[in-house]
């Protein structure tokens, strides 16, 4: 009897020791309390784990009795370690909150892909710059988003004017005209309006920025050969927000920005207003401005009407006006004389509307209707020269999304119009044109298995362009696209994607901007054909955790080829005349990007490297694409105590570049330090930029000729040198 009793005790004890338990976890954002689909939960020192579903939930089975450590992670959030003892006292779900981590490269959900799925289930490679990092960059440069984009791998902001600081975006070594810049999915910055775009967009009212590299023409029509940048604005939440920011710089700049959002009942509003002023700055003392004198005003009101829980109607206005004056410092300071006469003045006005209606049906299908109308006017004034133009454009789209557990469909039609009218012709031939594009697309996201997801799409566009002198025949483009995602393990994933793209012919590019559109002949649309491209991206991602240390690695390879790109006829360029014609050959860009991130407690380190081999192959002659650095290296360690203190260090290396004339210029380093101290409702910040004073004027003279008739060199390095800024934010 005693033996049977002992045997029963041992059996019960063994059952208790080897009992297999069930754990149900729900993951939410700590700030917004939104569920987080795609978060990874792993049992420490085992391979057991998985990702949360669309409701942010995960169920893990066969967990032994005793204490286990669970590692909860998600790109864009701080990793959490939670010790849980089994058996559980209650059978309810365990709720775990994740804190957003501003310095991550990716966020949770994106809108640029038009998908309802989380980023971990989207085969298209998307990089996101989250709100925390946007706030950090706003403290470093609050007037515009140039620094925000410059410090991302594979992206270069190219200054096109030595005295007016006009700047374009280059992705993976391709000229700025091949990058599409969107605001909340609306193409508001293209053609004539693109030359000043990133210098006129402050970051304070942005929720995040989404970057897709490579051809994305399936969803966004022509122009996105190199990729796109989608700026996502903040929207009203249940918690009202008020932010006021004041910033001043050693380069004589003053920025005043404010953002307000409020939600009450069925109505929500956001309001962004800014005044950014800059005095002319001449650090190299050559009597020409390296930063122009400027005054920029921005006003972006937006109203949201929540018709019910399933339907929202929003309407917004973006308005900005700027007067920018660069050139001879005597002229800028109203001390012009017979010798000091040179200047370049840019006066611009930008007005656009954005109307959006979104309806979610009972079956979870989503209908989205969009419309925007934009008007951009700009006058460029130089001695004995005046160029002026007005661009009116519109974008209309109807999109229908059918989500599903395994298969998701999105389809839509859109119409894009673009009309340019020259108000101050610089010579007898006006460069007016009118462009219309009608298109339709369909995209499918198919989950073959838990590990393999396929995204395929097809777009058809019909393009028509005409001018007072010539017109093109209609061009029909069929643009297929395919992306694959494979999840080897919860920590190791890989993406492969490729597609076709096109770009309508036009004169608005970096070289024409550099010339102020002086002596640029009208494009002959009857002979100039749209540029067409093919591109391929492949990347592999790995993330892991060693006790308290988390690490993520992303390695990407890319290749893009543009067939018969539109280039300036070199024979006419020698006579100081610019005529755009299709080149006999191709432009190609290939290379790699590597991103490594380490995080331990309050410390993080980010290392980024970009290799680009961009070449032009015209008439069987190959030469490097001008102003494209072959190597770029970033090193940015950061110490940050959430909502208390942030101290960052930045070090950048840019390798030698080749100019348009074939000359090779030197490499350079950039170094900066920034810090911000947070209090309950305000913060103080300071930033030291380009502390090594890497400045092009230190290595060469910025112009040739006389001070009365200067000929400026190409810009390949910073022109402003060492600058520091500081200020404060009030946050209520």
C-alpha cells in the first residue's frame, strides 16, 4: 500500500514538472494602446515562438512548468524581456506594452504600399523614419527635411545652385528627376514645383516618412524610377497635441514652427504654421552668399469629419510662400554699384488642396477616393534676365482594397494632369506644355504559407503630352511588378523585388535648375520619347537578442537601368544652349546598402554603408554618372533616456566624386553632436553640425570669371561649413 502511495505521489509530481502550459499574449503600443500585429515573441534559449496576428495576439503551447523568459520585439519598438512563472494563476491573456523606439529604420504600418498588412508581411521593402526620429531631426534642422533624407543610406540630397541652395533628392545614384515625392500619397511635388520642394517642407507636422527604393510605378504612375518618399502627416488622436518650436542658428537663421491637433466628437482638426527666416550667410568671405537670404511661410490646416466608425472625410490645404535672394552680398545688403550687380532671386507660391474619403464596409473592404489640385508659381530673377512660370496640376484616384487572411487585392484607377505656362518667357520660344495620364492598376498580396508571401501587380498607363509647337502620340505603358518575401525563421527574412517604370520627357531637371532655365529650348515631344526603366532589389534581414543586447542587420543589393534617358545635347551645350534629347544608350546604377543597429539599455549604435556604381553608357562610351559618391559611410551612436535626455554623435564619410566635365574631386568627412533635455512640457536642444568645417570653398574657389559676371562651379560638398543651432520646444 505504501509503495502504491509513493508511486502515486511521484506520478503527480512528474505530471506537475512536465506539464505543458498554454500562454496567450496581446501586444499593444504603450502610447496609443493600438494592437501590434507582427510583433515577435520568443522563449529565451529556445526556438519556440512566433508573431502576433492582426489583433496583436499570439498563443504559445507546450510550455513547461516553471519560470520562462519571453523576449518580445518589433521593428520600431524597444525589446522587452518578461519573466513568467507557470502554471499561470489565471487563464486570461497577458498584456504587454511596447515603447516606440525612434531611431529604428522601420515602423509598424505604412501607407505607401496601399496594403492593410503590417510591414513584416509586405514583400515590398519599405524603410520608415518614425515620429521619434523625425522629432530628433526637427531639433537639428527645423526649417526643412533635407537633413532627414541626407542621413539615410542610399539617399543623397544634391544642391543644384551655389547661391540659392536649390536641392533635389537622389536615390541609389539616380538623378533627382527619377524620385517621386508624395505628401499623404498625393504627388504634389513634381516637374517645375520639384526644384524647391524639400527646402520648403518643415518636418514638425509629419508623423513619419516612408521610403521605397526601386521602381514603384505600379501604384504611383510614372516618375518613381529610382523610388519614392511619402511624407505622412499627423492626424488627430484622442489625446490633443500642441507643439511650439523655436530655433536659431549661428548661420543667422530663425525658425518658428507650431502644430496643433484636436478631436471632439465627429470633428478633428490639425493646424501647422511656420515662419522660417534666414539672413544671407557667407562663411568663405568671397562676397557671394553660400546660404541665401530667405523668408518662408507655411500654413497647413486640415479638417476631418468622422461620419461614423467606418467612414472618414478629410480636407486639407497646403500653402507656402517664399522670397529667396542669393548672390553678391553687396546687392543683398542694398549696396549694389557698377561692380557689385550679380544676384539670383526666387519668388515662389505653392497652394494645394487634398480631399480624401475612406469607407470601411462590413466585410472589411475599404474604398478610398482622393483628389488634389495644386498651383505652383515661381519667378527667377537675375541681372538682365527674368524667368517665370506657373504649374497647375491635379490628381484623382479611386482605390478599392479587399483584405483577406491569405490573399489581399487592391485595385484602382487614377488621372493625373500637369499644365505648365511660362509667364515670363526668357526668349521667343515658350516652354509651355500640357500632360495628361490615365491609368489603372491591380495588385495582389498572396500568403502562400506562413513563411512565403508573394506580391504581384500590373499597371496600365496612357500618357499624352503636347506643347504649342509639338505633340506626342499617345504612349501606352504596361508596368508589371513582382516582390517576394521569405521568412526563414522569425529572426531571418529576405525580400526580392523588381519592376518596370517610365518617366515622361521634360526640361525640369538638375542641370536646367542650375542654369535658372536660361537658354533651355522647348522639348520636342514629337521626337522625345519617355524614359523607361527596369529595376531589381534583393535584401536579407536578421535580428537577434543576446540577453539585453539587441541587434538588427539589413543587407540590400540593387540594380536599375534607364533606357534612352533624356539628356542635354552636348554639341549645343558647348554653345551655352540646352536641348533635351534621348541619349543613344542607357544609364545604370548598381550597388549595395548595409545597415547595422545595436541597442543596449539606453545606448544604441547605427552603422550604415552605401556603395553605388552609377554609369552612363552613351554611343558605346562609358563614364561615371556625375556627382555620385561611390562610397558613403554613416556612424551614429546615441544615448537616450526616454522622455528625459538624448545625446547623439554623427560621423559621415563621402568618397571622391566625378564632375560633369570628368574631373575628380576629393573625399570629405562630416561630424556632428546633438543633445536634447526633456522636461514635463518642454525641452531644450542644441546641435553642432559639420564640426570639421568640411566646406567646398576650403578646397576650391566657388566661381570663375569676374565678380560682376561669375560662373559658379558644380556643388559636390557642403557650402555652409560649421553651423550650430539651439532652441526649445513647448509640448502640451
